[in-house]
């Protein structure tokens, strides 16, 4: 293999620097897009809101409170229907 001249080595180094600068710029762009949480939330806002509402309801004990209320109301009046161990009553 023939020895390379100094000019040839300089050109190779410059080309590699340019390639590296382009790769770093591309990486910065992709990283910025991947870390853009605000854009991702805006794109999926209805799903995020539904999930937050559901999680808030469950965390606040909404399901248990609703069922306890239905069971408490079920002890009064005449039974109109039954679903599993839960009954629907007609109040007098």
C-alpha cells in the first residue's frame, strides 16, 4: 500500500469531521423529537384525559363508594331485580 500524502490525510479528516457534524445534528433532532412530551400529550389528549379521569375515580374510591351506596339503598323497599349479590329496590 502506497503511503498517503499529508494533503490526502487532511482531506480524509475534514470529510470525517463533516460526517460527524451531520450525524450529531441528526441525533440532536431525533432526541428533541423523542423527548417532546408536550407534543406527545397533545397528540393523544383524549386518551390521556380519559385515563386520568378513570384513575382519579378509582383512586378516590369511587367504585367502592358507589357500590356501598347501592347496597345501602338496597336494604329499603321492595326488591325489583338482582344482579349477582346486588339487588335493585323500589323505595316506598
